[in-house]
């Protein structure tokens, strides 16, 4: 069992049982695993886990990483979870257990803030339900490979901790989409940042450049040789660095940077590609370039 955050590369077709105390963050952990490419199933009866793994084994490549979220409301938890895991172990299927825990005081506070009863409290107090749940889950907790205490973690901290534990690529990678567009076709609705590069001299008014695009070297050179364009790109990249670092700390995985000119053919395309090239040099960032309006008349 480990209380640390030492990542272990999961084997093929791994099964991860995500369980723990109600209110300790199972939903947040499940969302973080989904972002890492795990296939997450919530509320499945525990006696069906062996059947699910058998189906996966019969269809190679269908699901490489399966996470099953189990709580005290899941049918069969009280009597069947340990038996189901023993069946899986006997069948030679690799699995791990991630157990989420938190202090009683924090769990009481979370239930009080949510104005919801604990699933096991019945007619008693919230603390009575927590005590009953701890007793029910003690054997699972004792046998868990990974116990993660979320007492001092907010949702972002918990998501980052799960990412550190289960990512095969080390620190979280932020995926950036750098998108060129034409203002006359509208600003992209999903843009996190919008840059207007209509201040750059327009190749459209140069006859030999008009039929070309920002992907052609002649247009790219014409656009980027402008002192204002070079200064803009350099300063924009520097301005984005603390933002991207903050996104990683807050466990934000995706962002779109939209760069616009009039028609989305020349200036925005050339500058988008240069921005993408420089941003790609930032650690733990992957960059994809999209030219939304390239090819429109």
C-alpha cells in the first residue's frame, strides 16, 4: 500500500477500482482519469466486474484502461467486492485499488455544506454514517495499493494528484489549439484567447501574394518581416507563459488561441504557425494548429 504519489506505469488492460469514503472526491478522481484516457464506469454492480473484464479481454484494443468507481451504494459492495476481486485475481487479471480518504471533520463539513445526508446515516447523525462506512470499507482500505488522503486538497489539487499518480507521461501536458480565422466569418466560439493581427500589412494588396496563403514561404516572409509582427509574436508568447503554467496548476488540459485577420487566409495563418512553433518549445505543452477559414473565397 502506498500513501505517496509515486506513479506506476499500468499494464495492458488494467483494471482500477476507485473507491473510498463518501465525500472524499471519487467523482473528481473519475473525471481526472477520464482526461487521462481511462474508460470510467460508475455504479456498476461489483459482481459484474469479472464479466466486464472478460468482455474486454475478448476484444483486444477495445479498452486498455478501465476504472470502476465503487461506493457504499453500489450493489454488492458489502459482501461481494472482495470476492469479486478474488475472482479477478484468480483469472490472472491485473488490477489496483485507489482508495480516497479524508478526515471525519472534513467529511462532516462537506455533507453539511452540500445539505445532503450520508448514505449510511439513516436516522442518525452524519458522523454515525461516516463511522459505519469506515467499518464497512476497512478491509478494502487495508488492501488498497494506493490510499490518497484528500483532506488538504481542493478539487484542482485532487485532480492534479490523480494525474501525477496515473499519467504515463509525467507532469500534466496542456494541449493548445492555435487557430487562425477571418473576422468576416465570425470569432470562434470556443476561443480562450483572441488575437487581432489586422495591424500587420496585408499581403492581399500585393498582386503576386494575393493567390497564396500564409502557409507559403513568400507570404510568411512578408508578414513576419514586419517589425510589429515580430514584436507581437515574441511578447504574446511571453505573456502566455504564466497563463499556461497556471492552467497546468489548475489541472486545465485544453486551451484555444484564436488569431484573426480579415479573411483568415494570409496574416492570421502565418502568425498562427509562428506562434505554434514557439509555443511548442514550452515544456509540457503540445500544440495543434488549425486554419478554420483557409480555402474560403
